[in-house]
């Protein structure tokens, strides 16, 4: 009886081990420390889809839901914190409220797009993405509503950062403490778009399941050919 009781206690303790959240224990992102700002360049304008295939709803506490055109939930997840700043596509600011953000049906992600690799401005290949900075300000959340995929990008270690989406990559600028007027910005970091490739690949749709062969079917179905 003692052996059985010990075994049950061990199982109970094992079930209490906290699970690692998706944005925890991520590999460090190779942000480059910069002293000079990158030349400013406004992001390409967003072109809203002719037909809305998905809508994203984000609540104030950081709950994110993706619904398809029939209202069926395709993705439901949480953010590392409460949403603070949102951008869509290649860096267009997205003002709130964020209760019904429309997206198209294209499941092509930028990582496998020829435009991402060949264009002088890879931001043009990022149509259909959603970028979320929460109030924790340690992680940038990337969402591809059409694929239902999410990736998390660690930000530079600072109390708060603002982001700029530039032709060559992302720039992070340390924000002055609140309530202090006229204080110059602090540190500055830069991340080339190619350094985001691991995160962008996580947004791609999963590979299609291979069709089963007919080796074990003595009389395969007629294909009509």
C-alpha cells in the first residue's frame, strides 16, 4: 500500500510541474547595438482584402481570437501581456479598438515569398501579418491569421522600447521614463529582416500530409484517366 501511495503522490506532483509558456526560454535575438538612426522610410500602405476571410479580436487582457468568415474560431491564444501597440502587414500602425481586424485568405508567408528575398524592401512581402507589442515590452508577438500560427520575438533588454519598421529591418529605440519631459532617447538597436527568418518560418502553414500509396490496395480506385 505504501508503494502504491508513493506512486500516486509522485504522479500528483508530476502533474503540478508548471508548463513553459511559448514566449519563455526563447533563444536570444541578435539585436545589434546602434548609435546612429537608420534613415526613416514609411512602411508600404496596407491594402485591405477585397473579401475578409478572417477577423482578429484582441481583448484588453491579452486574449487573442481568430475567427473565419463563418464565425468559427480558428485560433485562440494569449499574449505575454496586455496589448499596447499593434501594426499590420509591413509596419502600418493599427489604432484600436482591436475587436475586429480584417485579414484576407492568403496563407503565403513572407519567408517563402520570392518578394521577400528579391525585393529591396522586404516589407512589401509581409501582407497579412499582425505585430503586437504588449505592456510587458519584452516580447514582440507575430501572428499570421490565415495560417493560425504565432511566433514570439524577444526584444532588447530595456524598460520600454518603440519600434520602427524600416526597409532593412526593425529598429528598437529605448523609451524615456514616463513623466520626464525633454529627456533624450537612450539606447538603440537594429535587427535585419534576415535575422527574423526563424520567427517568420514559424508562421508558415504546416506541410500538407502526404497521400497514402496504393501498395496495399490490390484494386485501386479508378482515377478516371
